[in-house]
C-alpha cells in the first residue's frame, strides 16, 4: 500500500505539472492503470457540505520551502501524507491555500503538483478540500486570476470542493473606503464567474473590527458582501486577544463574534467558526469553543492550523463536535 501511494503521488504530481504546461504526462510516470485507480468518477458538485463539521487548515507556508522546513518557520512541512492523520482524527474538510500572490510571475497555483497530491489523497480518504486565497486588492485582475485558477484546477477528474476568499489584507490599499470598494468589486466579479456555486468568506471577526481595533478596517462592507457569499468563516482567534479585554476567553469571544456576524450578514448565515491559534489553545479553550459553536448554530468548526494543533487535540475537537452534533 505504501508503494502504491508513493507511485500515486508521483503520478499525480507528474500529471498536474505537465497539464500546467499544456503537455501530456509521460507514459512512464506510473504503472498502467494507476491513473484510472486515482481518477475521480466525476468532478465534485460544489455545495455547502464542505463547510460542515470539523476542518483542518494548511496554508501556503506550511507546505514547505523545498528545503525541508515549513516556510522558514523551523518545523517540518505539512505534506499530502499528513492527510491520512487528518482523516484518522475525524477531519472532514481540508482548507488548503494553493495560491498566494507575491507580486511576481503569472497568477495561478504556487505548485500544481503539491495541490494535486493533497486533493487526490484527501478525496481518496473521503475528505473534501476547500481552496482559499488572500486577495491583496492592489490588482483586482490578478486577484481574480488566482481565484479563477483555484476554481478551475482539475487533475484526474478531481477538483476543489469549494472556494473561499480570505479577506484580511490591508497592506496594498491604505484608504479603507477604496479598499472596501475593491473588495466588493472583486466579490461581484467572482460571483459573476462562478454563478450559483457557493463561495466562502473567511473574515476578520466583528469583535476585532468593531471593538478591539476599529481602525484596522473601518466601515467593513458587510451589507454589500452579504448577498455575494454563501458560507462565513470568522477567524475568532482568542489566543490573539488580551486577558484584560475579556476576549481571551474562548466562550466569550466565540459567542460574541457569532452573534455580531449574524447581525451583520443575516440570521440564516451558514457559519464555520475558526478558533485558535492552535499552539496557544488549551483543552478548556477548545471545550468552551465547541459549546459556544453549538449554541451559536454554526454548521462547522476548526482550529487554525494543522501544523500547530496536535493530532490528539484535533481528534478531541472532532469527537466533541460530533457529540454536539455540529455539522
């Protein structure tokens, strides 16, 4: 089985990289019949199911810099082999960042082979994969091209089960009014391209924007975004809050963020709550988080991110969410 998975990974990477160049994959990339074994019966139908239940997060820095460490963070990179541990821990959806914009080169996936290996392995384990991207708003055409590349990416019949936009970058457009206008325009253009396919919005939590640091993004355009997105994923990192603020308490921060988010985008909003950061989250934090998510009517929850939240803690989160019937 290990040999089969190794050959499978090699085949997927070869197919993805040759496809990106408009070439056919070499026949010697893997034994005959292996591509058919890995192929999806049909491309995934995109719906809201990927946002339900427990998720795990892998960002572009986690997958490594090609030198054996995760983006210079001094820890081993997350690879497609880790998908097995995710599945065993009860993770239902992998949230993967396959593209980032450094302002150079063509817009598209960072490494189609890496994205393909995660995608195929997750599907083989019965998991879904949501691809996400952080727009910078300096060049909307470029941001849209990155998002389009994720939405259109396919290898051996496998494609991302969902697409989400991580809305938090402020460094490229200083004026918050102009930045909001560009965010709305990008969201409208993305909606026009994807039609009725669900899109997720990974957002800074309302408490952070309106109470903790109102100067970060004043006048965030909740009203304009509400009809353009189908799932909401607030980044409720209580570990980033001070004890003095009262929001270092996971229950307080999660409960208030969910309440305010529904006030801003509608009571019927489908919400996948993100807690953490993983390396600073205690067992009692996670228990309080799960209870608040349950009371707040979220359809799913996760802790950011896989690399910093131990596997046994991921399993406890999944078990607690199952008992709470979240997702």
